[in-house]
């Protein structure tokens, strides 16, 4: 349960990220001759008879041109999952860095990252060359998201998104947009919509992309004609690199550094608070206030305080690429875990 709550805490932020992403236009409609035959054998739930679901079908048909009967058949087999609503309503556990870090910085996860790096070295190096994004950071993101594909989630994506669209009013607008995007993906791939698996919040595949992120940022990195983030780690590698590149990743840019803060009250006004924003502080200014580091740069930084235990803090500066990682998940602790895991993988690979 701890893992679940942690995931929730970070995923809330991921959703916001996906919300503000800039999805590309829906792909060209596929020939739908076979689509009705691709539904799996599933009990009828008759969900489409609900007026809100019928409205959604109408709206989706008008917005995307997807065959209405296909939409109706799909929704009529989609299942509301009360346990997903329960999980969303469970308060997220308040967690400091001292508890967050050991969840991700484990021997298994570091070793898994080194193995993943060697297994997919060619794709990772190609992604680094094409997109300029660090191969170790790509690996670490996939490691934090799904333990390198081991935990991709086992909910039918359409059930998860239907549940959250129609039984979770607080985020209904967000999730019904994701459901619509997902239906476009399944329809265009001419695949059984119930064959796609993901987390209970609808995040999909190795990199846990929400459908809107898939639409905007997924790439076919092995050139087989399919953007398969569910089962193809090579496509996942290219897609994570593309996601970070499109959010402004700087080739060979700095990431993070731990610093000493000798005068906490003097430095405190510069601690990052509230929503994460691009770095804007001059390091020389911080040094005058007692922030100690051997780094010399004119690149702007963000000064961050992380609580290890009550009264015991670590201080880090984040550079622009650290900020870019927070576009994947708007949490400084997430980005710090990814950065440290990436460094650990880099050291051992
Ligand atoms: Ca592919």
C-alpha cells in the first residue's frame, strides 16, 4: 500500500503535466472494416446506456470521427472499477526525501538499470545522439516508472479511464480527455481496446505515458511502423528521449549538484517553493549567502531543500535539465531520484 500511495502522490503531478502538454492532431483514421471484430470476449456492462456515457460517445464521435457503433460497443463492455476510485480517494502519504529515496535507490534498481543499459545500449546511444538526452536519464526514468518494464500495470486501460471519467468527478474533465485520446489510439491501431494494459490511472507501458502524452510524444524508434510503448523497450527509449527533448532538454547540460548551506536563514528566501519553475538564480548570488560548492557556472540554478529527517536536510542545486525531468512528473523528489539513479547507473555501467 505504501508503494501505491507513493505512486499516487507523484502521479497527481504527472496528470497535471499531461494536461498541459500539447497533443498533436489525432492520427489519420484507420480503415475500420475489421474494428468490430477485434473486441475481445467480454461481458456486456451496458455502460453506454448511461446518459453521461452516451454524451461522451457523441462528443468523441464528433471530435474524432471514430465509428459510433465501435465506440458504443467499446463502452458497453467497459467496466467501472470501484477499487480504482477508492485508491484515488485514499490520501497520499506525506513523504520526505529520507523515506522517498530508499524506495528507488536500491541495489536491485541500480543493477537493473545497468543491465537494461547494456541490453539496450544501441538504442540508448542512438537516442542520446539523436535527441541529445542522457542515456542514463532515459534508463533511470524507465527504472523509476516501471522497474525497467517489470511493473507496467495490469488494468485494462479503457476500464481505468472509463472509471475515472465517469465515477471520479474531481478529475472527470482530465480523464475523459485521456479516454478519448486512448480510444483514438486503439481505433487507429485497429486493436482490441481491451488488450491495452496500464496502471489504474491509465498510464501505459514501459514509460507510463498517459494517452495524451503518447499522442504527442511517442515515436516508432525501431522503425517497424508501430509506436509500441506497451511491449517494445526500444520505442519506449526513443519516446522518453523525445518527451524530454520536446520539453527543452539541453544536450550536455548539467543536472544536479549537492551543496553545503552554511547559513540557512540567509539562503532560505531562495529555496524552491510551490510549483516547480525553470531555474533563475545566479550561483554567485547564492555563494555570497553562504552556499558552498566547487562548481563555477553562470547557468541559472534552483536551490532546493530536502528533508531527510526532521531537522536534518540536504541541499541541492538543480540546473535546467533537472527542471526538464520535472516536466515528466512535477515533483522535485521524483526528479532527484531519477537524477541520482542515473548517476549511479552511469558510474557502474
Ligand atoms: Ca516500433
